[in-house]
C-alpha cells in the first residue's frame, strides 16, 4: 500500500515542501531514498524503538520510502515523525483519512517523546502558502509556528498523541497566539540603560546619531574607557522593531534553532558579539550545508566586534560586501542561498597594542613598527564603510563618583524614533531604503543638498584630511541624520562640521 505524508526542508530562510511516499509491499527490507543525510538514514532505529515502546512496530515487509523531490538534499532528524506516521498508515496499523491536509515534523526519542526542530517558522509560512490545513510539530516549537495566521498549529509531546489524533479522533490542543498582542507585550526595554553611563556625553551623542540613521560606528580608546559598556547599551535606544522586522529576524533565528520556546516572536533587536577567534564562515555564513552566520543573526540589530584589530584580516575583509549590499549570497555548485544581513556594525579598538597611544601618562608605549602592524589589520576600504569614528577618553574621577543619573535610554529612544519617522516618510516610495545609512548615491544627491558655505567647508575638509569619495558620501549621510534629529529640512554648516568631527581615523597620525 502506498501513502503520502508531508514534511518540509529549509534552504536559506525559505522552506520547500517534501512529499514522503511510503510503499509497503511483500518481501523484506527497508529502503530510504531521495538524498537523505546520515541523520535521516539512522531514523529507522529511532522509529523502531519509539513504535515498539508505544505498542506498534515496523512491519517485517519490504518498505520503500521516497523523499520527493528526490534530487534535493534532505538533512536533520526532523523527519522522524513524518516517516513513522507514514509507515504506520501504509502498513494499515492506523487509519488517517485526512493525513494529506497536514504537514508533520518532529524528532523522535526512543520512548516516543518529541524533540524540538529547527526552522519551524519558515516551514509554517510555506505550509500556509501551499494551503495545508494544519501543522503538527513538537510542543517546544508550537509558539514559533503559531505566529503564522490562518494555519492550525498543534504542538504535541509524544508520537502517541499524533497516532490517537488520526486513528481515534482524539483532539489535539491547538496553539493560538495573538501575534500583535504578543509582540507589543514584549516591547519592554533591555536590561542595559544609558542612565548607567557616567560622563561620556559626546559619545552618547554619537550613539544617538548612529542609532537615528542606522550608521556603523567605531569606538577608539584605552582600556577601561567604557567602549564595551556603551556598545551594549546601543540596542536600548534603537527604535522598536516593526512587526515585519520581527518576523524577518525570527525566521533567521528559527533556521538555526535559536528561538526560545516561551517567546515565539522576537520583539527585541538582536545584539551579537562574536569572539575575535571567529572564522569567516561563522561570521558571514556558509559551510557545506549553508547556515546563517553572525552577520545574518544580527539582521535588524547590532553586530559588535570588540577589539577589532584582533580579528583575522581575511575575516574582516569578507564583511565588506555584506556591509554594502545588506545581504550575503552563498553559492555552491548545486544551489545558491541568500541571507539578509542589514545590521548596524559597532566596533571598538584600543588605539595601539599597549592601549595607551597619545597618552602622556601611558604605563606602556608601543614602537612605530608595532603600531603599524596593529593598525594594518584594519583596511582602508573597511574603515570607509564605517560612517562614524569617535575617540573615547577615560572618565575622570569626579564624574565616576557623581551620584546623578544620566539621561535614560527611553528619553534618547524617543528622539531617535522621531528622526526615524522623518526618514520613513522620506523613503516611503523605496522598498530597499528605510533610513539614511542605506541611501545610495542618487538619493544622497537628492536629499543632501548643501548651500555654498557648507560646500566650501566640506571641500576644505576633504582636501585637508585627504578623504575618499566614499568618506564624502558618509559625511553627507551623517549630516543628514544630525539635521533630522534637529527636525531641520536643510543641512547647515553646523551639521557638516559635526559630521566631519566623526571621521577621526582619517586624520593624520592614525592610519597614515
């Protein structure tokens, strides 16, 4: 007897429906075809034990299972439940009249309990698109899949519940989530707040500008000046995610199995801080069976690279293209996947290997050769892609011991959100550009017009600092954001001069 059960495979951040055809015939043998990986090939041992422990068995007949489309590689243990139900129905151990209306996924334990799977959200999105009535999956992933409206989602703990649902019409509990209510309920503020930061007013101002325009930023300063502390607080002043952004972000985290069981939809912007020993594949994504890297996991959020020169140079270089295109494409001989990677890059570094360059009271000094070797890790083209460079100086004792609270993240966030509203209206007709940092050359010419005085000021700065054409564009984008924060229609000389100050690494004495 031939039976069809439906599962799903995830490629990139999109899912493809897999038809599992189970044929039970006279003879003996178990044949699994359709490019399964080792985890799927081993499933017959897990299925046999799980069925045995629940009063069923794999029949001693010839079983042929085909996973269609057969030329597409299937991987992971999430097909255990799909295969087990297919075998039971095809061998007439259970009835299942409406089997074709459901998509079934789950990893089996030997006692028949279900373990969580990866990619539940993209699978649910595809199931709804293809007109499936419901999606049966492990309980731990149910909230994540229930984000999708118009699809019945049933979270189950054991294979016995699924068998009883089809064979004995014992109802399963449907997981229902009010996505909007869930999303807005979780829009609370992170644990880190800018009111904890003593002094550093100019750096807070920089952070506000970076958040308002989505600009990349690098903080340069000696150890203990507060670079990491400031970076960790950046997500707290970014505008709240929109529902669309939250879905996009959750989808990527779902693919790698990083969505917490109790949350479902991610409401907080991601903050990723990889260690400097990271490989380029782990950073941008890839592998023989591609997975999203850190830059995609920080999509719609912040990627923080602490101690930037300690990262391997080739690791930093592979980031140049995603920084520009806001997506990363991984190509293999048989397929290509594209992961979104629209993130804010926040980097920090010491000004020298010893950490105290240009400090007259420095306990450690570095030779010019050491300085050159240290700074040569960061290429000019990468620095060009960072809009704001700012020097962080240590906080004096009187500021540290001051009991007064600084301005809170909530207050700064209000101004940032207001500036983003202006930008959203400005770029309402564009699908790809949502804030100033994403502007292309044509949009810069349209929205960053300068008067004669501002133009001559910028020309003088460009000549003095020997800036590149890309740095020229960055200055215009940052000055546009500064103008937006002040609700100014036009860019003035004051906005330009403030933006020029934020190119400290272009000045003589740095990477010269």
